[in-house]
C-alpha cells in the first residue's frame, strides 16, 4: 500500500487514524521539530497540539540524492562558463526570481522594473526606485554570505529590507515586531478560509522562538529542515503582507548556501510554475486530520526544487553548447585577435541574456579589453564590425551593439 496522508487513513479505517499516527510519529528515524503549527478543519482553527514531523520515506531519500547530484552538476557547468556569460546568467536568474516571487503573491512586476532597480545599485547617486531593496537582497545571494537568524529582530530586519516601500499602509505592522491582530488566509479559487494563523504577537513570538531554535539545529538533515522550516514560517504568518516573499527569500538564501546559488534562485521560479502543487502541499500539512505531518510537504517541495534544478541544467547545457559552437567558428575565422575578443564578448552576452537591451554596452567591452588593447583601437574595431554588418547598433546612450 502506498504512503498516504493520515486524513485518508482515517477515512479508510472508519474514522480512526490514531494507531497509524503513533506508528509514524514514534517510528525510528522520524524527524521531530518541536514546532506546533496551527491546524485547521473546514476553514476554522482546530488545534495546535500536534508537533510537526517528517517521516524520511524512500521517495524523500531518493529526492535528496537527486537534488545533491543536480547541484553538483550545476556547479560543474557554472565553473565552465567564461566571466561575462557567468555574470549575465546570474542576472537573468535573479530577475526571474524577483518577478516570480511577486507573481506568486499576485503582484505584477515587469522585467524592466527589476532591471532598473538592479542598475540603480551601481549608481553613485542613489535614487529610490521600486524593488530596489528586494533586488539588493537577492543580489546578495551571489556573495553566498551566511544569513544569520538567531533572534526575533533579525526576522523583522529581513522583512523590512526585503519589502521596503512595497507594503500598503493598511498592512503596516501594529505590534512591537510583528502583527498583533487577526488575519485569515483565503483560498483565491473558492474564496474560502484556508488557514487561521495565531492572532496575538505574544503567540507569534513564542512560535518564532521555537522556529529559530529549529533552523539552527545542526542535527536535522539540511533539505528536510529547510522545507519544514518554510512550512512553519508561513503557518505562523507573522506579517499582514509579505510573508510569502520573506519566507521564500529565507528559503532561497538557505538553499543557495547549502547547495548552490542557482538552486536558491530557481526555487521561486519553479514554485510560480507549480503554484497549485505548492499550495496543495500547505493545505495537506495544515489539515487537522493529518496531525502536523510534514512528510508530503517536504516531498512536494523537493520535487519542485528538483524540477527547477533540471531547468537550470538544461539551460546551461544548451547555452554552453551554442557558445562553444560559435566560439569554435570564431577561432577558425579570419578576424583579427581583437575582433575575435570583441565578438566573443558579444556572443556571451547574446547567448546568456534573454533581452538584448540588457546585454553588454560598448563601454563594458572597452573596460574588459583595455588591459590588453588600447581603448581607441577597441572603439575603432567595434565601428568596423558594425560597418561590415557583423554587429548592429541597438542603443545610443550608452552605445550597445548586438551580434548578428
């Protein structure tokens, strides 16, 4: 018999799943969290007496191995990329992550807005633009610094930095650090209450203190811990708005550090593609009859992550093959050494950027090559390549060319 949610076991056992619950919860090797989520039934709060747990079933063990293998493959492919391609591919994934995590919440964010926010980070004169804080936070994933969360204030600080300027006035927090009033999670599909999180900030404090203890417990397997922690954070729902964005950012930072940066960046992208599965996983775990079993949530999120990793691998392998093919053609062409270097940079930019307007500018090319060639010579060769229709001018300020 396949492994089924306790709610289904209850139906199959004529209304009683206590024996099966005890067997699972007290089984050898089960992961217990000391976290007690709010569980609901038919849209109403039912209980918080059950401890969140996960049974490391065979599917989870196999997924763990596949995810680790995928991460190693991603790192191998990333190491093979030349500098411009590596930077451009990272930016592409950053843009998609920010857009996706907003779309999951029903927030419309365009690529242009993310691009403007990203470019604003390099300006000497800082001008406040939408998404600037969000993009800065995601851009920090590249540094892969340790995200230290060891007190309640650190959670609030992450939220403030991530959502700066993005929260409506009616959703401003009214507690010392978090919300201090009632909020309900509504299922947009049927307009029914799906989850009733804790009401008071005092309850939120207690639950998040336990959560901090759990995420800093080094005895829990990394992937199981990351997904159980993500579930519980969203179950607590400490803010009126921005919970999903904050929770997914913390998850992304954790996966980026424990696996690789692209596994961290792709998780929101893939969740956005598999929203139904994502929310169903929350629903199953939050159902009171399932008694806080997180096994199915962990399995679903692992499957979503694995699919996202495969997207990254497929894209990297495809783009790397294109780059290598054209690079080989360049090596056997009659272009001068400087022309080949210019064209190779533009080639990387074209292959690894979805929007040509986000590609390298002439100034970027000059800066990259100026340690080997005179700036005037580089400018002259760019003009010559445009004149013989090898590249095309696509922007003036700053000047940008596209490889034809």
